[in-house]
C-alpha cells in the first residue's frame, strides 16, 4: 500500500486529464475517448486509494468523472453498452458508497436502468455491444451485473437483481465449460432466445481459453455468490479458479490464452492475473477457513509475482502500475503493455488484502 500510494500520487500528475487505457513500452498512457469502456478504472483506483487512506487529493482527482460520463447518455455515441457497469461502478457507485454523494447515486441508477433495458427476456441475457449484435452476450458482463445487484440494494426494488440472476444463469449454462474453461461470446436468436453458437472473441479460437475471460468469469461468479448466496455461483467460480490455477505458468501470470498452439513468443496478460487474484480473495472469504488457504494462497502468489516481476516501481517516469498486459491479441491491438484495468484490479486486490471492506465488483 505504501508503494502504491507514491505510485498513484505520481500517476495523478503524469496522467493529468487524460482518459487512459493502454501504454506501450514507453510507459505513456494513451488518451482514449471518455465513452470507451475503460473510463472508470483510473477514477476507480483513486476512489479505492481515498477509501483506504482518507487522503483528500485522491477524492479531488476522482470527483468529476461520473459527471463526465453521464454526458454520454445525451450525446450521440455507439460506445455506451453493457460496459456501463465497469464505467459507473468505478465512478458514480463508489463515489456514493464512500461519500454519500446524491449525484453519484442518481448517475449509478441511471446506468443501472440503461443496463437493465438491454435485457432480452426470451433469451434471459443482457446483450453485448451495439449495432447488429442483438443476440450476443459475453463473459465480461458477469462483472457489469454488480451494478444491478447494487441498484436493488439501494432502491429496495428487486427487478434489477432478477435480471442479474437470469443473466448469470444463462452465462453459467452456455459460457462455462465442464472443465472450468469459458467461452468469450455466446450468441442467441434474439427473437426466440434459442442458443446458436459460441465464438472465440478475444480468445485464440472458439474452443480455446482466453485467460482474461476466465478471470472475468472467476471474479464475476464469486461476486454473484456474494450478492445472492446461491451456492451454484460459488461452485462454478471455484471450478473456474481450479482451471485457471492449473493452467498458470511458473510465474503465476498467464499467457493471453491458455490454449494457443504454441506459447513461443506469445505475450502474457497481467490484467487477467490481477482480475483473478481479486476474485480468488472473494472465494477465500466465502469458504471455510481450511479451504480458504488454497484460494488466498494462490491470490497472494499471483500478486507477489505481479509486484516483483511486472511492477514499474523502479521506473518513476512510467505512468502505469503493471506491464505485461494484452488487450486484444486477435485484433493485434494493445499487446504486451500496460492496461488501466490491470492496474485497477491490482489495486483492488491489494486493498482487499489490506482490509478494504467496500465492494463495487
Ligand atoms: N471487457 C473487454 C476486455 O476484457 O477486453
């Protein structure tokens, strides 16, 4: 936490008013549009740091982000979609949680209504992305549904939770394989709700195992258990965790896909490691103490490797926390660099190990 404090303090000055997503080897974060799905992660880091330390400068640097994001509800864009969860949980929702701000509450609920409206009732899934992808759902959305669980908690209206549960059940049925590996994209007939097929998406192929997708599923189902107490979600999160842990290379940080033909020259994805570590801490908190050791120990091993082998502590000019992240290998974009969501989930996991009690995901 001490190291993170000085790192994040420097990031505030270096990143300034950029909206960061990816940094290459030069360690300089890009400035992607504020409608891009990753907008929430820098403010998320700042809010977690504020909650952990009480230091005002983190709150000041994070404060405006939910207002910036809200503008996209009335601007022409095709970018707001299922990922309003990622965008508003790490801005409006945590702002309300930590400060009681009423605008944060209103904006979080606005986003929850938008997400709920993407639910396809015959197929029981929240549709992914926009344009013609009416029948697609993706594994990443297991994190976005935390917004719906939160909305039910703060309003007392169970409809949001019902949608989240139905989406989670569909994901469990069609996206999770017997061996604990997962599909990225599952597609349905949007008229009848009938399952059609699974696609590789950001993974190597339709039958491979995209490591970040696996981590989204592990963390997402652990959250779904925390929010519902439904043991099926905990069991599936554990199954996914066992696949994830059994597939790790020696340094506990996965390659971008667990099932590429050959690993020679393939990049790692440190963001998958960070997301999984945070999810493993959730599993550890949910199981009896004798069993918790397995998951907590694995989380600590992963975080230690990220800290020692992928951290930028000795590069003060580097704007990110971690290196070794891979965004979208099949599209040849954002490879072997720094990803703001890798940084966020690393901070989230370290904060949890240091007693952070609030949960947004
Ligand atoms: N949610 C998109 C990704 O993991 O790249």
